[in-house]
C-alpha cells in the first residue's frame, strides 16, 4: 500500500463511527478462507453501491429495523434499490419478494422456534425433535447453517396441535415451505379460513379434505 493510500485509510478510520470500524474489523477477521474472502468482498462492494443509491429517508427506515438481516432487506426493497436491481437482473426483485414472503410465512402466528426450544416445549430431547421432523411428524424448514426452524403454532401446552400429524401425513409429497403455506394461508375449501384456525377449533375432517385437494389447487 502506498503512503498516500495508507494516509487516506487512516483518515477514513478516524472519521468513521466506532460501530462501523468494529463491523469492518469483524469482516476482515472473518475472511480467512479464499472463498469466504471473495464472498465478503463482493458483498461489501454491493452494500457500498446500494447505500450510495439510497436517500436519507430510505436509509433511516432501513437502520430502524429490529435486526441486521431486516435492515438489509428493507434497504433492498427501497425504490432506488429496486430500480438498480432491475437494471442488473430483472429477476432479482422477484427473488427478493420471494425471500420476504418466506420470512412472513415463517413468522406468522408467532416467531419460529429452534430445535432446542421445540424440545423444551415438548418436554423431550433435541434428538427426539429431530426424529419427529425426519418422520414427518413435526413441521420445520431449513434455514441453512442456522439449522431448522419450527413454526411455534404447532405446539400447545399439552404437546403438538391436535390433528397436526394426520395433516402432515397427507401433505407428505409437498416440500416444507408448501406445507407451511397450507397451514397459515386462507383456503377456499374451508370457506376462506386457514387450516390452522380450523384445527384449533377441532375441525379435523374439513382440513383433511383441504389437504387432499391442496396439490390440485396449486396446479390449477
């Protein structure tokens, strides 16, 4: 690094907020492997371009988010960011909407639980939760390296929601996200009610009929 570049870097560090310096330091420490370093480099370049394209209002709304992930999503959803996304890849905006929709599905009716939290709710071991998931007796969606998340609505004070396992068996051919959508979205077969609300009322048979028709409704 040249003396001029070194001086510019030191000046930028002196002017930057402490929180930003800490975040950059963590990024540098995390980029140990070549692949991770390349990912972080491209991500940081994208963030700089994104931030420069947002006005104060959009930046303020983004940083008011409750989590770092939500901050990023809100920034990407800002009008200026969406226009830039469309120029680079017309499908990126649609992918972003899909990500947001999945997050909303997972958080509907309460924040999802980890495997350990689910084990505590059921009074069983973590291994027991894994076995139930693998057997199709509990609903969970993969969140990558963070493991699986279990919708909290499937747990009650007495165990799992009555009728849950019977419906999951009927939905066995669908992927976890489609199963999740089935339970929490309004269903025409149930006169616009959600299968989850019907199960809570103890109306199992109508939900079974809706589950059998689920694949046909999607195809239509």
